[in-house]
């Protein structure tokens, strides 16, 4: 499965373009990272990809078919969305919260069946959150909520997972749990695209990256060619050092603002 | 396993609760009817055997039963619409009262009474103005002020429509219409009879049925539009249907028995504490508990003193302390 953006631009009504002429492709089995400074339009891009907002010009293609020509239901059965884990949480149990993800598949007046519940329990087991099923979302930590939201998106059995800053506001350990989950999902054949504040996460986890600058233009390509000291300086205004650690893992350390 | 068994127990107990309340209420009141009379009458009707005295028969089936049914419907309707509004506005304080729906419906109904419409017309007017009120509240409170925004907008809308009700009262005939409107506004089920019930019950039943059928999907309402859409649901349509169904319940309750306050707040929150916030369980529980609760309150209202106490006075006396208890509870308000 591939999702491709072609010359895609977006502007809010009566505003300057937020995103300009973006071209990139997300493929099954790959993790793609969207990077960029605050206000560069990362969340807007995610909303455009999901079809919550419409490209002002350009288009996105799902397996070569224009997304506007695909019925919303069908599109959303193949592409799933994980929102930022902020704002008011409902005091639903994790099991009920994850079950909400199957709602689109069942009839209007139906309630989830015992089979659906069994699926959710298996899914939670595979994500390592089986112990949370009876816990209320209002009583969870940020990391736990994030994993529940990922599970909810996976409950509809998508081929592409779109995540909006899944590892923001999480501690080191929980960031790793979320990132490892993304890696594993890609290894199992899913296409994963996530936006992030952390260039290091793109370097360690993503095959491809899309780096947005404040004008809404983007550099897309293999992560090693996109996330470079040069590009980080240009888009973030930060002098950074990228180094390779043992085992070929690359990391990045911000050193100082440019021009200091 | 224990949790499972408890769930089964509640599934039996909850539907029984309004039934037991109704049977007890049939035997309580100024006209003495003993449980033996009730049994005799029930058995008589079922087997065609001997019936109790005519006055007892009349009291039981012509006076008390319609009134009890009206109380059950009103309690169920207001509780269910309370649940629905709380989900709809993602706000634990949203109820028919706080959103101005009840006031809007009251204005419509009062206007209907003033111009002498039949009950169907009064109900239609109540529905129309109730819907207008909730839409205005939603528009005014949108986006700003978080949790309190929509409730503040609702209070404003409520006071606007209450002022309009006063205007209606002001122009009403002081001898006949004014007492009728005033007493009806305070909430009373005393006018219940079979013909009125036959007209007023269907809208409540329809609203209840729609909400109950959609109960799983009500869980999606508090999510953001994007999240709900991502679950593959037409969230706009769901919002509209829920608003209409909940307003239909409220408006029909109001046009039959006036403003019965607090039920839509009290009952859903008691049920939330016990059964959690999943509408799958919350909504049916609220319907049963609300039905039984209002039968109890109405029975007290009509039997503790020689003249009837308006029912909203009693619900407020229970509701206000409970409101404060909820507010001061360690977990605070929860949805």
C-alpha cells in the first residue's frame, strides 16, 4: 500500500499557504517521520493526509487512486489516525476506549460483539497493555493513554497509521515504548507516518523523513539525506551535531542557536 | 467472575426497580388502597374473577396508574436526555436545565397554553423552542471558556427564555390562564390522565428509543470531530440526531408536567458513580433509575400533605445537596 502526496499545498481561508508543494510517498513496511519547527504545519499536514482538511491544490493518492474519489468510509477503514493525547479524557475503561475504534465497522444501532471484545483483548496483549484494560483512561499516565489511543486506531485494522506527535509529553522510557511499537508495526507490514519534535527519533526510527520549514516547504527523502546538520541549521536555526554510535545508531545533539 | 455476577444482578435489579416503585405507589395515597385490594384487582382483571369496590378500581386504574406511568416516562426521558446532553457537550454539567432546553421548552409550552392550543400544539411549540434554545446555547458557548463556556451560555439562554415565560404570564388572564401556567411551570403530574398520556407518551418513547439504540455511538460524541470521524462515523449526523432525540424527550416532558428540574443531572451522575461512563451501560441504567426515582418523588409530592407539593420543589431539595456533594468529591466532576 502506498500513500502519495503530489504537489500538495494547503492554506487556511484568507491566509498565507501553510504547506507548499509537498511531494512524498509513504509505503507499507516503512516508518516515515514528519519534522519541523513549531508552527511549520506538521499537525495541519496530518489533518490533510487524513482528509479532515482538504488540500487547496495538489492531491493525495492511495495506491495510485485519488483520495477524493474514495468513499470516506473505505478510506478510513484503510487509514487510521492517532490524535495527540491531550485535552479532556473520558473516564471510559481502556477496553471501551479501544472498542470505539471498531464503531465504523459495525451497524448504526449495533453494539460491539463478544468477538470484537476478544479482538481488543488480543490487540491489547500484543501491545503489552493487557493489564490496562479495566483501568479508566482518566486515571492513566500519559504513556498509558498514548498506547490506548494507538490501540484504538489499530482496532479498525488499518494498513496505514497516521500519528500526531505520539511521543510528545512522554518520558524517555514511554517514548521508547511508543517508538518501538511503531517500528514493530512497520516490520509487520504496516505503513506508519508520524510527526515529531525530535529529529533524533526520525534518525533512529524512520526510513524516510519530511522536513518542513516555516514557509511550509518541505524536503523529503531517505532520513539520512534529509536530517543533516546542514538542513537542521536551515530549518530550525540550530547548530546540531549528528554522530554515529555503536551499532550504526545515529543521534543528534543541539549545540547552540545559529548566529551566536 | 465476581464482577460478571454483579453485572447480571444489576441487570435484573435495575428493571425491577421502577416496577416495584410503581406497585408500591399504586397502594400509597390519601385514598386508602391496601396491597390486598391491588392483588384482588390484578387477579380479578387477569382471571375475570371478583373485583374490589368501584372507588378503589377508579383510584387504581383511572387516577393513579396514568400518573405513575407519566412519572416513569418523565423520569426516564429527563435522565436519558441528561446523559445525551452530557456526552454531546462533553460536559458533566450539561443537562436539560443548564443548557436552557427546559426553559426554552417551557416558553414554547406556555405560549401554546396562552393561545389555547391543544396538547399536540403545546408539545410542538415546546419542541420548537427547546430546539432553538439548545442550538443557540451551542452556538454561543462554542469553543470558548472550556467546560464552563457552554454552561454559562446555557444559563444566559435559560434566563432569556424564563424572561419570555414571564412575559407570557404577564399577558395571561389573571383569573384562569395565569394560575394554570404558574402551577404547571412548578411541575406537577396531577393532570395525568389516559388521553393526555396517549398524546404525550409517544414522543418521549420515540426519543428514548432512538437514544437507547444509538447508545454505543453516544460514547463518540465527547471526542473531537477529527477523532470521531477517524473512527469511521458520520459525527455531524450523529450530533443532529442526538440533539433532536434528547430535545424531543425534554420538550414532551415539559409540556406534560412543567419544569421538573435536577433529574437530568442527578440520575446520570449517580449512575456514572456506580456503572461508569460507558453509555452502553450508563444509558439503560439511567432510564430505569430515573423512572423509579420520579415515581417515588411524585408519590411523596401527592401524599405527604393534604395539598400537593409541586414536584420541582422536591427534586431541588434532593438535587442541590447532591450537586454540592458531587462538586466536593475527590474526583470532582467526571464524564
